[in-house]
C-alpha cells in the first residue's frame, strides 16, 4: 500500500513547504513514505503522481472542507488516470473535532487575549456542505471561548473577512482576532493578514493534531479494508 497526500496547491513556496511538512509528519506516524500531489495550481498533479506509484494507493485529501475538489475534482483526476480500481480515497479533514486544539494553539501563538472578539476565517466555497463544516468548527471554538465566533471567508462566500472584522469593531470590539481555518500559507492567508484584525493566527500547518488526524484517516481506511 502506498500513500498519496493531495493538497489544493499554491504558488507560494511557503505553502508548498508546509504541505511537504504535513506529508513528512504523516509519514513519521505511519512509518512509511508519503507522496505529495496537488489538485490545482501546481504540480505534480494527481495523474503525475499516480503514473509512478504502485497500487494499491490510499489517497488522503488534505482539505479542511469537503467541497468541489474533494467531492468531484480529485475523483475525476483519479478516473482520468485509469486508477479507480486500486485507489481508495479517505474522507477529508473536514470539521474533525480533533483539530480544535490546533486552532486554539495557533490563536495562542499569535497573541489572542481574553475578551478579544474572534472570527473564524475559512477559504470559502460555493458548496453548502463545505460551508457547514466551517460553521461547525466555529461553534466548537465558540463553546470553548464562551462567546460567539462568526465565520467569514477569504473568497467565494460572504461575508468577507475584512467586512466581518469591521462589523465586530463597529459593534464595540476593542480587539479582533482571526482564527485561521486554513492549512497552509498562500493567497488566502495573505488576505486574512490584510483584513485589519489585531491578531491573525497562522495556518494550522503541520500541527501534531493535523498530522495525527491525517494518519488516522489512513489507519481507518486500512482497518475497513481488512474487515
């Protein structure tokens, strides 16, 4: 069995480095190499990776939302490569509760204070299910922080992050913090830093909870195959 981790893709070199760090972290937990491919923007593509990987392949989507790329694009790329018979795709990360600790750690690293108004900022999607996953994580964060955590978007959906930051300020917030619901640096993370908040958490990156959750997806798929 070989493991293929598929990320969205970014032109930012720091984003690509983060994806490689994610793959290395998953590989360390699995005790075997993990190959990286991208669904969009940069290579290697899914087809490029599958052309040189022996089967069977467990494909792990490193996505925080089960939107278009996870539901349609990546499966279509697998089919186009002629590998539907020996490629098994795990669920995306989605709003896995295990990732809440990573989100909170990143906020703390950025300097969030008690009493700050917090907005959860996600990439954005036209898919209602993908948006619902971000709202689910915002509710978990709100319960932990004992206050409402609205959701805003870097693209596609509304409200935009800058609009939500401005709304919170106009409603009396002395400081606004952005909880970054992104995996890696890139265009969307740049937009969050420019949104006018006092605190902007870094992307989750290769946080131990993220790599453990991705590795857990592989273990669960293997256990299901054996049973």
